[in-house]
């Protein structure tokens, strides 16, 4: 049974732009766009995508946008297409371009807000296909709080190399094998040619697909939509369906994004991430979405859910299966139905259709026992991610522990002031077993932009050092990262965190049982180091923040524990047409 929908008088926002004698000039412009009187009279729906040639993820989104616009039109709306930016993490890794990846999330949300508020659109359909446009679009939906839908452009199908699955993580790890002299350049190039045979997001449970799953969990996306491969024709039909569904929401004015993004649904999102060993980046993005809804939801709230939610999938990078396998097994609903059965979800949260989550999952398939296992026999009782605290990270740090055999690691620190410094040692095969690699000055402020260290982690794993060494950073990781990788250390080094005081040879202990991250240095020694500490620019990156977007970003960005957001959230946008009608 669908949730009751509040009865509200409909007054379209777009009326203030196009209705009445004083908007004749605006109607002239609209007719210049090819609209007729009927088109102009209908509610206007923004359809935004990140289509472009920035990555294989985004290249097919114009086709999906076209189908979604047809769905909107058939549902009685007038679609208005526009674009936003996208940054490909796969192409900007390992160099200064990565500074702008997380920054782009804020700009994506801001750019959508500007277009929708400026043109007074009545609804919003977002189509994304890469790491930061997913959360950026969900943030925009929540900020604007107009009837909205989010669609994942779809995961890529994997390639094959010598009879084995090959995808982007495979290539990165073969690069590590090259450094370790376990392969040659010819084989590395052969893997590279095989790994990405067609368009779509990364094939595993990395950041893009983790966020696509979250779209379903929050109710922003139709259930079952995020796992459809990019190249499947089924995605065209899903886009038209989404457009029609949006028009039903628009006419009912329910459920709005802030009806969907609630504390309970955010906890559901955390549970899904933990149950699937999803990307650690979700620890940033879920609080960021919460901020837009005016909900105080921090890393501590995320940690509480992670702690109690079991791991029930074998998805890459912590298992052998990819999103195409999950799609064949029944998609995200299979996972959610198991979590619901185990009492790990709030089943009364609304979905896009107005049904509760429990109602919507009633007919979901049972687990196949391979990609998804029953909740009664999970892979681990604890979830796939953990939040660690201790004197090195008093406000928190994050590790993906799914697939890890090592539960406690202690070793001498090997300190680097930036990712570039560390890469030089990794490429020289100069990292020793037993060391804890420390990369600092990579947080939201110090990065700037909180770069991901996936190049380092993938190389170390490919070299056979994935669990023989550890990595601790105030930067972040890719969803593809695996091994003993602790990121998001807060406070970050650039903001006075203890990470800035670590010296070569200091013992650092990572304890997954105790959920702790400890610098084994006496308090009095740390006090003395802090007194002698002189703030400077050891990373050599100060030039990044002297002008341009990075300057504005650093001036406003908050800590990773609260999503690294750049504004206070809870934006109020009154419906001017409704207010004038009431007068």
C-alpha cells in the first residue's frame, strides 16, 4: 500500500517565468526554442546529464537523456535539457588533475542549482555516470527539493584477458607487477587493451556504482535501475519510465527529495555500503547529502551503522564479481531485501513510487549464494568498512576491511609530504615490507581537494605488498582501492592534525578489532613536537590555492568527517508562483 500523499494546490514554479502579459517576451524566446502554446503551458522539467567525452562513463548519456525527455513529455511535462561537468578519476589519477576531482562535486551541485533556480524549473531529472557527478547530482536534488529523479548511466561490461575477467583495477595492479618485475610492458599493454571494451562506469563496486546503489536506497532512483549495463537496451526503457515517474511525482508534489533523504534512509544507505564493501568515498558523500537536507549526519553516524551491518556480497574489489554479475542476480533489490529481512534497514522509508521500501522489496528475488549470500550466513558479521579512531585520528579515519585477512598491523612510519613524493619511492620499488606509508597534506584543505591515493595502493598491491605494508593518509581512496589503506584521517595535517607530527620510524598501529589508529609516541613527545612545529608548505602545493577555483574551495571547505562540504546546507527555495497565487 502506498504512503498517503499530502494534498497540495499545484502552482508551477515556472509560471513566474512564462505566464501572464508581462512575460510575453519570455514566451517569444520559448517559441524561438520550438515550443508551442501547449508546451509552454506544461510544467518545465530540467533534464541534466554529464554527457561528454571526458570518460567512457559519460559518452552515452545523451542517448539516455533523449529517452528520459520522451518519458517526461509523455507524462505531460516539457523537458529542458542542459549539461553539467564531470571529471574522470581514471584519467586524473597520479597527477595534479586529481586535485579537482572532489572539488567538481561541489561545482556540479552548484551549477545545477543555478540553472534550475534561475529558470524556475518545476522538476529535475539527473543522469550521471562517474564518481563525483553521482553525489553532486543527489546533493543538488536535495538542495533544490523539487520533484526529482536520479539515473545511473550504467556500469561497463568487463573485458577478458587470457580467460580471466579484466577491468580497470586489473590494469593498475599489473602496473605494480611490472615494477616488481613479475610481468613486462607487452603484457601490461595487452591487459590495458582488454580491460574496458565498451562505455559505462567502472565495472566493480567502486565509487560510481556504490553511489548508484545509494540512489536506489534513498529512493531517488527506481529500484533495479543502477545495475543495468550501459550498453543494454533495457536502459533506454528505464530512462523513459523514469521520466514518466517523475511527472507522477511532480503532479502529486510527493515524495520530494527531502521526504526521501531522512535520517532513517541515510542509515539505510550506510547499511547498503557496509553490506557490499562499497567505496570509502561514501563516508564523504552520505554526510554531504545529509547536509543539503539540514540533517547533522557525521562520520560517527556512519560508523555506528557500519559496525552493526554484515557483509553479504562478493563484489569487486573485495570479491571476484562485478556489477554485471549483480544485475544478473537481480540487482540492488536482492541485497536490500536480505538486509530488511535481517532487521538492518528501516522498511518504512518512502520510495520514488510512494510505496514504502518494504512494500517495494516484497517481490525482490532471493540471493544466488555467490554474488549475494543470505543474511543468515554473511561473509563477515561486521561490515565491509570500519571507522577507526585514536590519537592519530581523534575525529576518525576509514578503512575498507572487506577481504582483508590482516586484523592488526604495526610498523615504522615512512613519511611523505605528498602523493608525488610517495610515488617516486614506489616506482623505485623502495617501499619495504612492514612499513606504514604515511602520505599527508592531501586532505580537503591541504590537498587541496583531497586527492585519492589509488595509484599508490594499486601499485603496492600489484607488487605483492598489499597486506605486507600499510598506508595512512588524510587524503582519500578510490572505490577500487584494497589492502591496508586507512584514509580520511581527521583532523588533516594542514589543519593541525597529529598526522603533521609523525616522523620517520615512529610506530603506527592499525587495529581492526579495536577500531583504532594509534601513533605509538608518548604524549609528552607529541606535545614537544607540536610546540616546535612550524607551519609551512612541505608539499610544495601552495601555488594551487593562490587563485582560481581551488582558492575559493579551500576558503570554504569543511572537514572530511562532515562530508567536506562548502556551505551550511538546508537551502530554502520558496515557490514564488504559489506565494503570488495565495495573494
